[in-house]
């Protein structure tokens, strides 16, 4: 980081917090693939977490702030408080509260608090604004019907991106069949619009030093709570205590196992659009399996 950017960020932290801020160190922090991240420490020992990206990516940070604020307002799961965001010296930035994280924590509490978050309801499916899943756009236009929302703004949108990326042929033909078959996955099940984290894999939660859970990097919207649960199982899974506590707090519908594949297909399609390679074939296999499950 150049000195002009550091000076600007120091000034906006002072303005946002109304506390003296004299930067002592800016330490690079690993773990993310989209943004450059730093731990900022002031001379008085106060710390903040800084994300940087190119200036045109500022919209991602605005969307992240809105999602964090929405989750924080529920007073359920802990999230880092947004401090400031903007563009300076050709870079966009987001300053967050620095959370003190430990190696282990209370997985049962994470499950219980996620169920509490999901009990926070919206009037429809969608969100106050569009946001991002990774670096891909994620539209969130309000819909009263969940199947329509999932068809148009999740699977259908990703299939349109795939076509623009020249991923056609079998991917698109299977995708068209699956979009037609979507009502078959919701026979006897009517999802309610729960507030979701939206991108809840193992890299987007942690535990504070006192063991309490925290979540971050949301792609928030109001949708079927099963979407969050499904994604926790996509990349490595969460501890067994997490699932037991969630189900004890709010049991899942018997059709969850079938819809889990449907919901995780969205993330695999997004990975196919971002990275290509084996994700394309994985998406095709998932769609064929889903079609077989409903006899299509």
C-alpha cells in the first residue's frame, strides 16, 4: 500500500470512529483469493481489518456492508462491524472491525444461532439490492414465489452466464430440462423467506477467542433456509455438533437431502463460470442426477 492510501484510510477511520488513529503497522493477512487483506494496528493498540481491491470493485464492498448490517440488525450471529468504505489512489477499500479469533469454538452455538438468523423473515424472496457471489453478480429482485426466484435469479442466471462464457451443449440442454422440472422438488414443501448468509462455507465462519461463533463475507438475501445448510456441506462440511444443534432448534423437512443438491448446483455453476475446468462436468453430472431423482 502506498502512503497516500494509508493516510486516507487512517483519516476515514478517525472520522468514522471519532477516536484518534495513528497507524503503527499494516500487516498482510492471507486466506482470501478475491481481495488483499491487512490488519491495521494503531499506536494505542486498536486494530481494524482492511480489504483492498481495484477501484471498479467498490460495488462488492458496498454490498458486503449492506449484508453485514442486515445480519447484525438481527442480533443473532456475530459479524464484524463495517467502519468505512470508499475509493482512493485507484483502489477500493472496506474497513471492518477486527475480531479476535481463536482456533476452536462452540459449534453447537453456531448451529443454534444460525437457526435464529433463519427465523428472521422477509415479506418476499430477494434482498434490498443486488450483490455478489464471489466476483459474480447475484441478482436479488423481489419475488413472491420461491421457485420463480430460484429459476430466474439463481440457476437461470448462472446458465445465462455460462452461455456467454461459451459453456453450451450438454450443460445448457440439461439446464433447460432442470429449470422446467423445478416444481417437482417442492411437492409438499413451501419455503419461507429467511434471512440467509448466502455464501456459508467453512472459510466464512470462525470462532472468537472466547469460543463464540462469527460469520463474515456474506452474500445475503431472503431465501429458503435450506440453501445455507446445503452450502455448509459442499466444501468439507461443518462439525456434527453444528448440524445436531441446528436440527434440534429447527428440524429440516424430509426433502432436504434432494434439494441440497439443487441448491449446491448454484455454487458449482458459479465456480464453472469463474474457473471453468472440472466444474463444468461436475455441474452436468449434478443436473443429470437431479433429473433422474424426479423421473425426468
